[in-house]
């Protein structure tokens, strides 16, 4: 097990004014909360999640004491808002039995963090883990929940979601019986500290009716059903265009999870990425072609879901919509799009009730792909304390190794 370490890093010496994209105007300027400097500090952060008291938690694929990645916290200043945020390393991965390159993180009951690692080689497999906070002070406790010993090094989980009774739902891009993706559950022991139980809920086959290559994790619906997307599959004459699917809980414990395609995309609107659920069970998502869509459930059970394109960006690059949307007050959608070289933060405002107009796009910020600030956005947005938006950049920052930012809508 890796040595638990708590390193406190001040942001004060790294405070530089943010740069705006030189060719575009922006409605607001993000505040850079932290800039990664590489080495033990880490680099190229994934997304952050919000905890209590304004604390953010995140992962870096590189860095830590063994350069195998780390989980960190970023704590807001107390009292004086002009003071720097404080970074603390909660756990450094060793690249052995605990895994390497943490790639997903969620917050569970009691402030416990659950996550997965992405890298496997001759010395380590991909893993699922938990980090339990100390009761008062001291180190966080690392627990290895599961070690994925799959034939493919890329067969382990790419995303994790929390469900009822502490169950974790995992999505793999290359796992399952056909190695084209799967949805799995990881169930805690009835009597801790027993082993967690891995169950494959659905193996994608690559066939049209079952899809292949999920792009992101699942979301849990109000009835325990799971919703997700797959990059391939479809029943509209385009078997590689992608699908939105649902998995329904079994009628009896241990039974099969029925799988259903909710919508198949066309050649003009293909490759769905992440989705999120809004009011009335409406699903909102993005397409790799640069479109934002909604999927409305049927008025009567068993009916067809209704798809609508809410907005299409005209100057997108490839893989432009790789992150799920965030739903704010009034049904406003917030997202990340890669436009031209670097990317933007945008909002989509729904039309007024009774209006026949379309959704209104507002560019909130343009990133600059240069050192110090900017860089490419590296994660989906989240809401934090006070309704502030938080996110990360994959590069940018003082050392061009990534940064964490905040933006007030």
C-alpha cells in the first residue's frame, strides 16, 4: 500500500492574471484557483467534484510520490476571500497493487470518495478504490475494492456512479464478453470488511441491437434504472451512429437487467457522449458532430422517446462535445465545446414558456491554448458553493500542465 501523505501547497506565489482568448470576446473571466507544476504536485488533472464546506476533490493521472497519480483536495480560504486556495494530497498511488492514473471520482455517504484507476501493465491492474476521511485529523484511509484482471489492459472502468445501498455502477469502454464495453455493478459486502462483488449487468456485443463502445458513465434514474450512451449501434440504418440506452432493475434479486435502446441516431447526428437528466425525466446530451440534444420520455409507458436538436455549433473540431452537460436554475444548460483551437464554456437558455423561439447560446468564456492560463478544458463543469461553476484545464497554467478554475454565471 502506498504511503499516505498530506502535502499542503500554497497558491499565492502562482497567482497570475488570467488571459483571454485574443480573437474572441468573453462574458466573464474565470478565476484560476490552482496551477499544477508537475512532478510530485501532479499534472493534467481530470474533473473535480464538490464536497462539503466548499472543498473540491480531484485526481491527477500523473504526479504523487511515485508519479503514478494522486487524489487531492482543494480547500477554499476561510474568512478572507482574497487568500489562496490550499491543495492537499490525500493519496499517492504506487503503480503496484493499488493501480495507477486515477481517472474517475465520486462522493459517497459519509464523505467517502470512490474512484477507479486507468492504467494497467506488468505490475498493476486497473482498480476500484475508496478513500475514507479521518474522523478528526490525520490521513485518509485507502481501501482497494476490486482489482480488474481482464485480458485487455483497456478493459477496466472509465467512469463510476453511485447508486442505492452503496452500490457503484461502472462503465467500461473495452470490457465485457466481446471487449466492446460493459456496464457493471460493484456491491459492498453485507458484513464489512468482506469482499465487494462485481456483476456484469450488460455486455455490449457490437451488433446493431446492442451497441458498442460506451463513451461515458451511466446516470441513475429515480426508479434505479440506468441511462447511458454508446458510440456505435443503432436501428435507423446507421449501425455506427450511436445510441442512448437504458438498463432496468431486475424483477427479483440477482435477475437480469433488461436492456433497451431509447433512441438511435442518424448519420447527420451521430456519436452521443455523456447525458444528464432534467425535470420530467428529460435527458440532455451532446453529439460529437457539435450538437446539443434532448430526449423526452413518452407520455405513456412503452411509447417512443422524442429527440430534438437544441443547438448546433458551426465551428467545432473533432471530439468537441466530450463532457456531459450541467443543468442550472431555470433549466439553463452549461457545457464545454472545443471550438477552433481551444474551447469555450457556454450556456444554453431555453425559450420562455409559450415561445416558439429556439434555445439561446451564450459564450461565457474562450480558452487560450498558451502557457500560464487557458489551455484546453479538461472536464465537465460542476456546481459548487454559491452556484459557482468549477472545472479543470488539461494544460495551461504556469507550467502548461493544467489548472483548476471557477466561473460565476
